[in-house]
C-alpha cells in the first residue's frame, strides 16, 4: 500500500511528489519485497539495478577475455560503474527502513559516486589522456582521490541542511566539482585537437548527457510544473538515472575505443596492481572514515520522531476503520 505525503515523516518526503510512498520503518525483507511493487522508488531502483547487472557482466568479460596488463585499467573502470549503480540501487531500495538507515544508505550512495569518479579517472589516465600534458598527468590520480573524498564529505553533510533545495544544490555542486576535475583531460584533449574526430563527438555527447542529468535532478523537472502527475514514473530522479545510464554507457564505448585505437600513440607505462589499487583503497578508507564520522554525529531524536509519527498514523487509521465500521 502506497501512502501520500501527509502520511510519512518529513525526512521521507520528496518535493512535488504527493503519493506513492512506502510505509516508513520497513524491515529489510519488506524492502526487498517492495522491489516488485509499484511505488515512487520502483523506477529509481530498476533504472540502476539493470545497469548494475549489465556492467557486472561486462566487467567479468573484460577480465576474462583480455588478461594483458594493458586491459587492467578497463576492468577497474567498469568495476567502478558497477559500484556506483549498485550503491544507488541499495540506497533507493532500503532507504525507507528508518531515518537513520535512510541517511546511511545515501552516505553509501555518495561514496559510490566518488569511487566511480576515481575509476573513470584511471580509465582516462591510461586510455583517453591528451598526448603531452605531463604536468597534469603526474598529479591527476592523486587529485582524483582528494576531490572524490571532498565530494563525499560535502554530500554527506548536505543531508543535514534544513532547506531541501540547498541539499540538492550542494550535492550537485560537490559532485559537479568532482566530475569537472575528472573530465579535465577530455576538455584539454578537445581544445588541443587539430581536427574533430568521431570519438571526440562521443566524449562531448556523454558529458552533455551528464550535464542534462544534473540539471534535471537539481531543477526537479518535470514534477515542479505538474506536482502529483509524475509521482511513480517520469519524475526528475528517474529521468536523472536514465540520462546517467546512457551517459556512462557512451562513456564506456568511448574509453574502450580509445584503448583499442590509441595504444600505439601513447607512451604511458604499463600499469601495475599498486598503481591501480592503492589510490582506490585510499579513497575507500577515506570515504569509510567520512561515513563513520557522520553516523557518529547523527542524533537519535529524529529517529524517535519518525517512529512516533508512524505510531500516530497507525492509531489514526485504526480509529478511522472503527468509526467507518460503526457508521455501517
């Protein structure tokens, strides 16, 4: 049974979405069962669950088919896409267990976004980096670790702003900074290009799709103009997921093309396990520390408030059923 916006605590509501909410304080088993129910998170879950399975199969294929060290960054690149969409799937599926669990789920989601920023940087570093640019290249991966951790910290903190619009804007700005840094080599490569190649058009296209996804997410389009009409499907978060999915798919195609066609043009060293995994482990450790920090500062007052709200809602429903029965 889906609920209206007046039947759920404020922490579970979305602006301009009036119906389709799941009941708060569900168990993990009930959240899993809701995967096959119709509510306002159904589209959000499936638009990232399907890409997770797709990219997981793709990562296995990349690891099995091409075992050369030259292909290792591609495996890391695709694995990052799996982590990103997988964390998002978990966040949207289990976010209604409690207020505390909702925050933790989205902390993990933000960590997944910062991790994919690093793994994409690794893919760009070995396959799509502009010829030359040695000064940027020497600091690019370490900078990705720092920017990714900063974006995770700012996004986790944004969940506790009092104004919802500030939350969305802060998250978009923090991950926009991360994405801008990650995309910097592509922008330099495009600016230095003597002629426009087909693959550069592909790179521009996936960047444009990501910008469109960010705009839709922040502007809350289309539900801002038609509140209640896109409660279940077609709301801004769903559209953002779809645009994001096409963006990362095109991004993978472009980076794969660069791997296969620029090998003889670049003089990059053969990657080692330490060069690939050490920055990744550093970022994971930093994100874990950030998540633990925000969890430790979480007040139990909001949790008690959500539970008391649910008790009042159930009591009111029982009274309504009682009086309806008496009226009959």
